[in-house]
């Protein structure tokens, strides 16, 4: 096995998740599980972080230690899955260290769990990594992690579509919004911009998030059904039904008319925007499309699938890549349900267990503007803001 200096190793792995465990093996399996449940990383034995500096203490006989670790990783009564792909012996002066590479676990193996010891004896524990720390997570998180893994499995591999399946006008509109925030992105070629924005993968294939954000109708459905539909009812009966074939088009072309219909002078605009974002990011698009009903006294969003509420907070997004695409243009939640309920204390969420869909109902009579002008979403598309407002706040 070829050795590597610790300095070279730290340079090569900079920016990745690394756990320095010293010579103590007691937390090794927890770190492995935490990294396997996340984006992977490195566990380094024989080094610790002291005063923000990595200090080598060394390990005895790294080859023998590798065999000990392999035995632990193969014991399914101790850890539910082995995501370790390799071992690397490191040198720092006259000291030997051991770096262990942990890969992200396949979705069907998540959450990776570890048998509890000491005060947790008899329990099965799931771990995750938060800001380079390994923490125990409870049953609710493990359930959410399993759902996230199932959803991520749809997005971790690209679709069968090329960039020809994207709407050129919507991509151009998005690029203008992004480069207004990040002028240096304007120097990128079209191909590299789409990769950088997570719309395509390294091979030029459109990601699931890219398809949802910018896809042409034909990329979703052979019958060209819309992805989002605004359906006026009651006092808006004379208004034509509006549709959008992707989420960026819905944000830029459907939401402004809705705000116009609702007379923003008497409606909390931030609450409406939060409802749109919550519907966009929480919908299960494999099960249907989003329908927005403009009623006489309510604005109702019908989204396919059930939300993932954690302790009554804003629903978790199903597709984090999609969140990052919108955030790239400065469009992100300013507070979710907190903002919505500040405008409408009677805001309701309904679950239809027969059709497997979720409804968000905003009461327009209760939805009043805040006493002081609300700050805009961090960055809105250029059609909503003046050039001076496009600066990062």
C-alpha cells in the first residue's frame, strides 16, 4: 500500500468531510454511519484537531489496525452497512496514521444504523454529520432520511433528456437572473453554465431538477400536460385559466398575474410567494401537477403527494438540487410557515388520503400586509425588482 504524507492528504481532501479520531476507536462506527448517511468523507485515525490545527499522534501497526476495522465493519450486529471503500496509510515525520474513506450509502441501505453501547445499549441508533460533528438522530429523523433517500434516488441519476428538452427562453431568463447576482457566471459557456447551475450533469444530461425547472412540455408528458395550472373560480370566473410547463415559467409568468388578481395592496405578498415556493419544492411530481385555485376569499394550492413536516415546521423540500437551482437566482424561502401564519393566522394544510395530495389554503380576508414594508425575497427575478435591488443583501 502506497503511503502519502499527511500534508498532501490534507491538501487533496480539503473541502471534504473529515473526522480526526486520534487513537480512540469507540466513535469510529458512528462516524462511518454519519458519513454514509450523508455525502461520505474521511475518518483519520492517529490525528486530532487541537486549537484548529491537525496534530499527529500516530497509530501502531496500521496494517493490523486495518484488519481490526474490517472485522468491525463486517459485523452486521454492530453496523447495518459497510460503506468503507479504501484505507490509506499516511506519514507525518516518524508517525503513521490511517485514513479511512467512507462513501455515501446507496439509498436502499439508508439510514445506516449502529448498535448502541453504554447508556444506549439495546438501541439501534442512526447518525448524521452536521458541520463536521457526528450526532445521534432519533426515529423521526430516520424516517425522514429514508424518505429523502427514496426521493434522492430519482435525482441522483440524470434523466434521459438532453439540453434540447429545455425551454431556451426560460433558461435565458434564469441565466439573466443568476448573472445579475454573480456577474462572473456570465463568462461561462452555455454548457458550463448549465453544469454549474446543476441543470445538467458532467455528461450533459439533464438532471431531474433541471427538467422540473426548465423542461419543455414534451419532457414531462406525451400529451404536453402543464406542470402548474392556475384555475380562477368564483369571483374570478371571467379570468382565463393560466398554465406553465415548468417551475421557472410558473414563477415568472404565473405568479405575477396571481398577485395582480389579488390586489397586493390588501394581501400579504410575501405569504403568497412563500406558498408558491412551498408548493413547488414539496410536490411529488411523479404523482401529478400543481393546481392553484383563485377563489373569492381563498387562494388554495393543491400539490401531489404528502408533505414532510418536521415538528410542525415548514415542509422539507423533496429535491435539494431544485432548491439550489432557485437559490442560484436568489429565490429562497424567507421563513415558510412563519411568514405565512404572520399574515394569515387561520392558514390551513389539508391532506387528501384518497387522492394522495396536499392542500394549502390562504385566507385572503385574513392575509393583510405587514405594518412595515416587507423585505423582498433575497433576490427576485429581474422582472420584479429594479437593478439596484438586485444587489446581494
